[in-house]
C-alpha cells in the first residue's frame, strides 16, 4: 500500500520533548498527555461504576426482599442497618440519590465522554495532543476532587444527600426536611461545582481541538462519527452545565445564606419559616435545562462509538454518513427545547405542556434515522462479532426498546399516570443508562489495544456481553409492568399497599437479575486488568480499521506519531469498496494510489491531488536548496 | 478554477484561530449561559407576583459610564500596542486598570445604596437577584482586573508589541465582554425591575 507523505506540516517543536524522560508522577499522575488523562478518566469511571452499582444492589435487596434480615451487611453499612436488621429508611433515600448522581455524572459523563473524548480526539483527527494539555489535566483533577468530596459524603454520620439526584427544593434546601439535606447535601453541591468546572474545562478543550487542530486534509466531512459525536456532546455541555451552575448557586444561597429563591410559605412543626416569595418550580426549570441535554451528553458519545464499531465490523461504509451528522445536530438542538417534559405534573400551564410534548416527540425523528442507519449498515454486512460489535448491537437494541417507551412518556396526558413510576425508571435505564453503558463497553473493548497495546480476551468478553445483555432486559423489562401498575419510584417500601402485593415476586425476580448482572461485571473487571498486563500483544491494526489512530505505533508516545502527522485523503468509511483488492482503505491512502476503486468524482480529485503534490515537491526542493 | 480552490482549501491544515483565544471565546459562551440562566430565572420568578418594587441605585449610571470609558481606554492601549507605541500602551493599560477598580468600588456603593433602601440579600427575591447579578459580575470583573494587571506588568516589561499580541488581544476581548455583560445586565434591570 502506497503511503505518500507530501506534507511538511507537523509540530516540529514537539520533537524536543521526546528527549526527557517522564518520572512516575508526571507520567501517571499529573500527566498532560491526552492518552494518559483518558485512561485516568476510564479507571476512575470504573471505580465509580462499581460504587454506583453496589449501591443499586443494596436498594434492590430492600425492594425485592423487604422482610430480609440484612444484618450481614453491618460490617460495611454499620449503623445504617437498624437493630432489627432492616435497612435504614433515610439511608435508602441516600442510596437512590447517590446511585443516580454517580451513574449520570461520574460514570456516564466523566467516565464515557472524559475517557473517549480525551483518548480519541487527538488520535482520530491527527493532532499531537489537546489544545491545552494543562487545562486537560486540570479537568481530570477537578473531577477527581469532586469525586473525593462525593465519596467523603458517603461516610457522614447523617448520610450523603438524600433528595434524589435532581435535588429539588424545598426538600434539598431545608436541613430540617430529612437527614440527607444536611451536610451531605452541602458536600453534594460543592462536589457538583467542581464537576461542572471539570466538564467545562474538558469541553472547551475538546471543541477547540476539533475545530483548530485537525491534520491536513481532515475536513469536517471526513471526520469519523465518533469525533462528530464528541464535538456535539461538548457543545451541549458548554451550553447546559453553566445553567446547572446557576441553579446550584441559587440553591446554595437558599441553603446557607437564608435567601428565598426557591422557598416560600413553608411551615415546619406549625412554625412558619422566614422564607417568602420563592418559587420551587423555578429550580425545576433551571435544573432540567441542564438535565435534559445531560441525557444526550450521556448518549451521543455512545452513539458515536457505535457508529464507528458497527461500520468497522460490518466491513461496510456507515449508511447515511451525512444523515447521521444531521440527526445528531438535530438531537443537539432539540435537546435544549424539551426540558419541561420532565415537569408535566409540576402544575405548569397545560398549553405549555402541549408545546413541549410536540417538541419532545419530534426527537423521535432523528433518533429513528440513527436506528435505521445502524440497521442498514448491519444489513448484509460481513459481520465480525467482536465483543465491541456485540455491545454496539446491544446498544441499538436498548435504544429501540427504551426509545419506544419514550413516545408514551412524552405525551403529557399519559405522563399523568406514568410520572415518577417505575415505567420512567425502566425507560431511562434502557435508553440512557444501559445504552450508554453498552457504548462505553464497546469503546473499551474496541480501543483497549490502542490504550494498552494488548488485546482483551474475547471469550470472557462474550460471556460478559451475554450475561449483561440478558441481565439488563431481565432487570428493566419487568419494571415497565410494575410502573404501569402505578408503583412510585424512590419509595422505601410498598408492602403497605394492597395493590402492590401481587408484584412482590416480580420485584424479587428483578433484584436477583440485578445481582447476577452486577456480578457479571467482575468478569469484565478481571479481563480488563489481567489483559492490561498479561493479554495477547496487539497487532498494529487489530480490527482492520480506517481511522488515523491505527497509524500510530502500537504504544504511541507523547505526541502520538514519531514522525510527521499523516495527511488525510478520504473519509473514514472506505470498507469493501468495489474494485479495491483490500477490504479497507485507511484514510491516509491517497486517491491516486487506488485508481482501481475510485469513483468518477474521485478521479477528478486525483488530478488535483497530483497537481498539489507536484507543487509541494517544488517547495520541498526549494526548501532543501535554501539550507 | 472554482473546484480547485475548494479542494486546496480542504487540504490545507485547517488551523484557523489561536487555540487559547478560541478557548477564551468558549469560556465567554459559558459565562453568557450562566447569566442567561439567571436573568431568565428573574423573569420567570417575577411573573409569579409577590415582587418587591424599589428604585435601582443611581450609582449604576456612574459605574456604567466608567466601564464604557474603560473599554475605550482598553481599545486605545490595544491600537497603541499594534503601532508599537509603548508609552500610550502603558498609559492606556494603567488607566483601564484604575477604571476597572473604580467600577468595582462603585458596585460596592450600589450595595450600600441598596441597604439604605432596606433591600437586603436575604428577603424578597427581587433584591436577592440584584445582589447575585452584581456580585457574580463583580467576581468575573475581579478576574478581568487580574488579567489587566498581568498584561500591564508585561507591557512594562516590553513583552507586548505588534509581534506579540495574543495576550493583549485576549485581555481586550475579555474586558470588552465584561463591559458588554454589565451593560446587558443594567439594561435588563432597567427594563424589568
């Protein structure tokens, strides 16, 4: 295969850096290398996923086996298990709150976007590093501090925040309300401020890097869909996280300084509180202006990763490259105008509700376009079922089955019945939680060889996939029925209600499935850490992929390419191109080197390519003679 | 011919803007979103009634004049740097920094004037919002003054001239933005209080 290096571009200043050797601290801890920062985000994300998953097992035990004696958990939970061996009721609220916060922000935002945006953006667009390595490092360390504070709050005497992950006031604003609105809530808010700072620092870096630092020939129309999705995710984050900051700031003032932005006319124990004139719905508006785009911050990177993995392993170009970009753009824009569908029953104007319902249902259009494009890419492809491919197909499955229930929930009339029931829990755990988690897993299995230079064991990967895939459906599918029956979410116990008794066995089934699914993740954990040191050595391009990251050395150093950065001559999806002998043509292969497979309009480009090469050749010669 | 131009454009290394300058613009976008959220919250809350009416401190007119003037001196210093006119650059930067501090002092007196009107941070949200707007803007302005002083020091070290303008350009962009942000907030308050 011909590799023509015509360009004289590239960051020559960088070569100086290769001489000095990093010590342990600059290499593994305070690293400014985007690859190491990506791995730091990944490992921290895995740590938080385990904590978040473990918390969910605790409350699933309570829901599935309400009469169970939990005193065997006392070594871990201590005082949170009462004298009679029951789970403390306030701690239950803290468990669901922390599970939501950890999974949404720490695992699926930082762990997913943080890992893959950092790791893949410079590698796939052909850059030495991020626009600002220092800011990138700060981004990780702000996230780390945020995690530290959140982790510390788990060990408070009164427990961590307990007002639900949305922390609605007045519940979250008044210390007298529940134990979880005391110090735990304060630490939650401080941790979130650090987290917002981390996300903004990261997002600013991602956008700057993608716009300004693409290699020669890497036009926007030649960007892999992963990069498009990371780009739009960062844009959403940049526009929505500041709004969460504003909401949290006012909540801090209400909690600690006595203002009344969200508080009005509250009586506790017959005593009126001094707060007057606040509006709790105001908080909901501000929160969901972040909260809804956050769903897409979580989901878009997973969709981008899936596009890449499915095209590579179907050995076919992605179906509808431009339609994919346009639908992601559409989702990005729509994500900002649908937030009030979370508030249909908040007492808001029903007419306004109809507007938001209409806008919400429009999201089905770009989402369906994406699903059809995945299916048509898979259709008649030469499918290679790597673990990453299976997880990607799993994502598509969850995206369909979870997305369909979104059409129900988006209706303001049906939402009156379904609001805050387990139907909602089932919906968003499938379409946002599990789909994004499967995207994350697909990414880890697919890019592990690039991260660590070794392969993960695919047999363990298959076991992990099937247990998780079946497990997720076993957990969340029955929840739809429980929700339609009217079970409210976040309730400690339902056994007091007669209508709820008939679902005890279903809840037990869900809890057992959840425990099995959680246990299956340890297969992945073993595979991940074992393969990091003992895995089979990775070949140069294990998935025979077109994108730029596979043109770097197997273990790329700081700066990614030892020589010049390769130029890009084509889009990243030239798989099984008719006429070509090879079934994939990397982006670095010029059109002039593949006359047998060029399309008519590409032949035109070849002429120009040759012309440019000739001109650059003259420049090169001139430069040489000047020396 | 046209087609050829297009292709060359596509093949060139697409670095279009200094990454740090671009990052500053993105930071400005996120700041705009914070204030857009707060002012929207103000409108939503105001529409619900139970709203305290009071006159805005007249000191806001003075501070607005000061911040507009400081944008003028900033631009004066900026064009001086482009012309390598070091004397005017230093003078302009000193003036801008003094005006920046004067603005902050003026904003403090606006709080004093609010307290005189019996409008406190704790109380009806109409007053609390005003403290949050001015306070959060003042925090940003303090960061702007620090940036001004950094550029001021480097201009005295002759590190800012027509060949090295990045920091100066970023400082000017940020300072004009902060001025514009205040004018927006003031206009917003005039129209909506």
